[in-house]
């Protein structure tokens, strides 16, 4: 994925998360959708902007830690309703 | 470091792009912001209705616009790295200046947001939501200021390694915002 394509993906994901919030959709599913989109954006920035995809071993480790963080945030979002 | 065709591809930490110390800084900053965001989510459990009410006072449009601004700024910074690797000094400087200018635009919108909160009498102590809001977004804004300074400094003599380090710091600022924005501004917005 080129840098420009990564930027386009980031813009699309940002618009999608803002659209979900503006649509008035509430509750757990909307929260999980917004957090999943944020997770996707973070992965694009790490792998394309920060070029972490050049170091696959490190990239997998960072993806695991980011996944654990997002799982924690999602768990707390579900617990909060 | 250049490699001969017979050398195996770099693995592990040797394959890490950019400066190792910048990665240490990035991981440290992500841990600090990550802990802050998890604490925010934890405290939110104690008063979901209060947090939702407090969140309704935020400017989601401005914050959404700021997300677009930072993502685009990161794109310019990434392109500046490519320009620096091509030894195109003028283009590198122009791209770094564009990235920094968008950083200033981000700060201006953030300042308008803070000014509106101040005019409405919303402070650190109004509600725990706003304690986290000011701490996390304020700490992030300080990093945006630092990033603008760093982009300006590397633009003076834009060699590829220094431009890459400056851009890495800027991408870290971008990365923190894409995680902070939905958690602080969007979660529970439709509730």
C-alpha cells in the first residue's frame, strides 16, 4: 500500500467513525464499531506511515500489544454499556 | 546499512526502520497515553450518565476535522521522508512546512475548543470527564507543539535520517490522536 493510499484509507476510516457517532447510533455495537475503526487506523499508521511493516517480527509484537489494549478498551466500553 | 545480495534480509530489531531511540520514545509515549485512556474508560464505569452528559459539551465536528488535518499532515511528513531520500531538498522542506502548517491548524482548532469550554465555565474540576479531557488532550497538544518544532528543526538541514526521525515523532502524535479521538469524543455519543 502506497503512502497516498494509506492516507485515503485513514480518511475513509475517520469519516466512517465520525458518521457512526453522528448517526445517533448508540450502545455497545456502535462503540465496538468505532473502536474497531480506530484499531484499523492505528495499524495503518504503524505499518505504512511508520513503516513498521519493514520489520515483520516487531510489527507482529506491536500488533499483539495494540490488540490487547483495544480488547481492554472494548471490554470497558461493553461493561459501561 | 547497505547489504550485499547474498546477505539474508534483516530480522528482528535490525529490520526496524528509523532510529531505535525514537522507537523507545514512541513506545514510552504510547504506554503513557494508553494507561491514561484505560484509566478514563475505567473511571467512566463509575458514572456512565455523567460522562455521557459531559461528553455532549465537546465539539465533535472540530475534533473530527482535526483528525483529517493530522492524518493529512502525517501523509505530508511521510512524503517528506521519501523526498529527503531522493535528496530533493526544496521538496522536502515544502512538505515539512506543509505538515507543520497543518499542525498549527490543529492547535488553532484545539484552542477554539478550549476557549469555548472556558467561556462556558467548564474547568478541570467540573467533572472527572473534563479532568481526563484536559489532561489527555492537553498533553497531546504539547506533543503537537514539540512536533512542529522538530519538523522545523529537521527542515533546516533536511538529510534523510533526520527527516525520518522528525517524521516518526509526528506519526506518533498522529497515532495517539486516532486512538484518543474516538475514546474521548465519540464513545457513547449516540447514547
